[in-house]
C-alpha cells in the first residue's frame, strides 16, 4: 500500500499525511503489535527523512515514539529506554524546526489528518509535543511501578511456598524423601518464568505474544544494533540544541525534563537567566523602579554579573532588556523578549505579570485592542514576539472595531472622524488601518469584517456600512477577487434594506467608501432617481478628504456619476451643473452654461409675447457666467465669444423687432453691413466672428455716401479698432472703381429716384474718403491711398512735401533740407 501510494500520490503533501493517518488507524483497529507498528513509522521516517518537511517527519517520529513506548497499547515499552530518549530528543528538534517554519510562513494550524486519537486538537506544535511526551513519561513511570510491585509480589509468594515445602517435609518423614522430591520437580523452576507464562493482563487487555526476559533482551539487542544510527545521530550537541530550542519557545518545564533525562549532571546557564527574567518580570510595576533591598542575594549576583545596577534602585524592565542581549539568538532570547512584551502589556492593562503571563497571547491582544489609542506599541511588540493565528488577530481587530463603531454611533461621532470620540476604542478608519498592520494576512481581515456583517445581529446600518467599506479595502489591496465578488453580492442584497429604511446616507457612504463604481453602479442610479445627488457628492468629498483619493479614483467616480446622470436623468441640467461645479470641471461647466443660454434664447423665440424678456435675461446671465468661467482658466477666445454672445442678447432685448440671434453666416454678414452705428456693428461682428478687415471694408463703404455718418462711424471705429492698411487699400480700390464707372453724372441727377445715388454723390464720396485719409497717420500709406484713389492731388502734394521726397536718381546718401538751407542726412 505504501509503495503504491509513493508511486502515484507521493508528491501531494495532503496525501502523504493521509497515508500515515490511514496506517495509524489500521494499526489501532487490528491491534497491530506495538513493536512492529513503531518500527514501521521509524523505518519509513529514516527512509524519507531528506524528502519530507520537518512537520511531517515530526508526526511520523511522534507516532513511532508512542507505539514503542507502549503508550497506545497501554503496555510495557517495547524499545530500549535510552533509544526512546534519543528519539524523543529528535522529536523535540523537529518540533522546534516545524514551529520556526510555521512562524516564518505565518501559519499555525496543523494538518487535521495527522492528528490521532491521543493528541486531540492542539494547534501549537510544541505544546502538542509536550503534552504527548508528558503522557508518555507518565505511562512509562506507571509501568515501572507496576513491574516493581509485580516482582515484589512474586518474591513474597516464592518465600511463602519455600516455607510451606519445608514444614511439609518435616511432618511426613524421611521414608518418602524420594517420592517427595519427584513430586516437587515442577515447582523447582524459576517462579518468574511461571508468572511470565501465566496470562496476566496489565491493563485488562491480553497482548498477542508474551515473551520472557531473555527473548526480550535478545530482541532489544538486535533492535539496538539495527537502529544504532539514531544513537549516533543524537549526540551532546543535538541534546543541547533541543534543550535551548525548547527554552527559546517557552517550554521551560519540557527543557528541564529533557535535560534531566539525558544529562542530569549539566545545567545550562540559560536556565538561570530565564529564572532571573521571570523573577524580575514578576516585580515589574508601571512605575518601573523598585528598591534593591527587596531582592535576594542570588538574584542580585546574577544581575550584577551581566549588567551594572544602582546601589538603591533598579528598573526591572530596563534590566530585562539588557538580559535579552545576553541570550544567544534562538537560545532563550525569544523567550526573554516575549517576557518583556507581556510585562509591557500588563503595565498598560493594569494586570500583574503572573496573571498576564498565564493568559494566552491572543487574549492579551484582545485586551490591548480595547485600549487601541493607548496601546498600539505594546500590541505591536506582543505580535512580533508571539506566534498568533492571522485569523484570530483579524477577528480580534474586527470585533474591537465594531465595539468602537457602536460607541461612536451612539455618541454621534460617526461623521466627524476627528480626535474627539469614544476613546480609547478603535473606531476611526485611519486607526484601524494602523492596527491592521499587526495582521500578516489582509484577506483574513476582510473575512473577519464581512463575517461580522453576515452573522451580526442588530448592527446599525451606519456601522454595517463601515464594516463593508473596510472589508472591501482589504480585499482590494490584497487582490482577493473572490472576496470582492462576495462582498459586492452581499452589498446588493443589503441595498433593499437601506432603501426601505430611507437611509440614503448609508447608501451614499457605501458607494463612495467602497469605490467600486462599476460593480455598484446601480446604487448611483438609486440615489440619482431619489434626488440624492447632493448627498452623494457630499459623502464623496468626506471620503476623499479622509482617504486622500488618487486622481484616477476621482476621475472614475466623476465618470460614473455623469454616466448615471445621462442614463437616469439626462435633461436635468442643474444636476450636471452641480457635478461640474463639485469637481471643478471648468470647460464642462462653461459649455453647459452656454448650452443653457442657447436653450433659454430658443424658448424666447417660441413664446408669442416678445415683450417678455425673462428668457433673454436668463440667457444673457448664462453667457456672462460662462465668460467668467472661461476667464478663470485663461481661455481668452472663448471668454471673448461668450461676452459677445451676451452683448448680442442685450441687443436683441433693446431691438426686439429685428432678429439678431441664431443668424446664418449670410444673414449675419448682411446685418453687419446694414448697421449705421459702430457699436451695434461691432456686437454683430464679434458675435458671428466677422471682426475682420475685409468685412469692415464693406461696412465702411456702405456709409460713404453719408459723410456725417461716416465721420461719426470712423471716429468710433478708430477708438476701438485700428485702420488696417488692407482695409483702406480695399476702400481706395472701391472708390476708384466707382468714380471711373460713373464718371460725371451730375447732369443726370434729375432722373435719379430716391433709391438711387444723390446728385452730389462724388462730393459725398470724396468727403467720406478724405475723412479716412485724415484718420490715416502713416504718411506713406496716406500718399499711397490718395494716389490709388485718384482725385486727391492736394493730399498727394502735402504728403510729398511732408516726406520731402527726392528724385529716384539721387546719390546713395539721402539728404533732407533742414533749417538754414543745409542738407541733413536721413540716416
């Protein structure tokens, strides 16, 4: 069976453990001989020693030790006692090694299949080993006592029989001596053999094979020769290492017993140091100082040999810390550090050291967690120096957090998250994250928190939400996707309870605290449909301030809210504006304001009463607000456009008979050209993007036949805009073309109707153009315009004189006639 198991299932650790457990069950069921069963486990342990981890090898040797000591069959040991002690030493070494591996891996629980009927459910490996070996020692001692009593009884029986035989021989006479001797032959054999051959059960059960002492000695000799390598393997160094390792893990009694069994004449100095540390710990008080007079001389001498002390006072905790450095690593230093951790925890909790040392470390941690804001350092030291199951640590933290939450909920501190609150309980999010560092497994913390929600009774909804948020945090940080899925499913089932209670604040806190907006998107829809958008944004601001959310998280929440708004309430522009303002979305806010302005203007066109300007006023207000938003992000062009649109709306309010809003490009250009006042023309040009020199040329040309209007228009124009050369050149070209086309038509002015040109059109055109020339400051440009337009000889002469133009054939040195008749160089 073992061979087949090795061939097919040997690589699976669980299957190997199941194999040895199955063999143990079979041996017990069929009353297998103790020697053969023990040698079975011993042989296979030696064969696979290099291939198995220390924990499995420890289990096999422990089973072998129980069989060979007769503990399982409740019989005498079937193996030499000194070899049993060597196997025991080996078991202790493997137990310490297994415990160290478990501590490094963060695991505590043993494989359940490897536990037999005698061990029970003892989670700690060393404690379990100590329990079994103690039972084994008690069994061996009881068997020894029983054997001594049995031999004493046999000796008394033998003497009585001898006395009876002597008296009978004297009474009968010498004539029957030969007959008496013949009849007494069977009783002259050793009484021990007779007793050994008689079926005397030692514990009520009949052993399958009874052997005499000679046979047992021979077999033990063969066993000793066969397995002598165990004796060679366990030497003085291994013994010392086992003893000190037991001391390191706090098994003081087991270490002393093992030392007494195998080497009673030697006692390591570490035992004295440990006793000293325990005495000092018992004397330690929160005041941290005691008079030296109360110490005995032996304790003082031990302390003085390792650390200097004052003549009057000592500080037990300080002396303990100094002693911890005296111990060699893995030879008692860990125990001393654990003693220091317990002392500090006891001082915080107000307990005596014996009381605190008698408690389990997990119990001390539970008490410390109830003073969370005052005992984190002590709890951290306790977890560092003691081995505790991650699940137990997580459960303690979760339960302490729930107690703090309930107290904060009753006191009304849930939303504040400030210093005031149910001190010293653990209830703030940041404090729990700090304490959670004590647990090596983040998924276990998530499990413990969610287990409280599932199994908890009468937990307020606000407290339940905080538990779910923290649970999701640890699932997400540890990438425990299964936990996230279970939590999301649980939250979905709890949403109905929140809605039925009308507790939308808890819903908002849940979605903003968890942050899984994709999976819990339906919660956003519920809040938006019930008009709780403001509450949702408020809760998110609180959560972001508390957790300092990243830009990516903020962007995810913003997109989730906007998507839900577009899906559940797409026409609520106020809701969109609220979201944009909350997240400081300047571009989106300005775009929304412009959209609302256009919508308001369209509503005005749809109404029948044009005298009602409320919609236009609202539209103008929206454009002004959009301009303010654009200006805050240095969007100059968009700011100017928004201001222009607001001005255009004001123009529509002042002149409602004409349509100024929503014009096409052609109609906008026509409206611009038809304007006789510069301010209205400028509003139209800015609103429709026509503020270009080529566009203004047409506007000015349309004013040329009215010199007074042209002068006023040009005066306002140059106060705001420059007279661009391209625009003036275009006007000069228009002027020359017009004059050349019409010529002298003054004689035809009689037939011109009111819609045609005035009779003195040339005079008006010339006057208007002279106004433009007058406004042109650049003499060269003025000369060019006058020359191009023709008919302005006086302007040309004046410019030539002002420029003092010289012939083109002049020398390279260009001169200008100055005062006194002298020529001065221009350059």
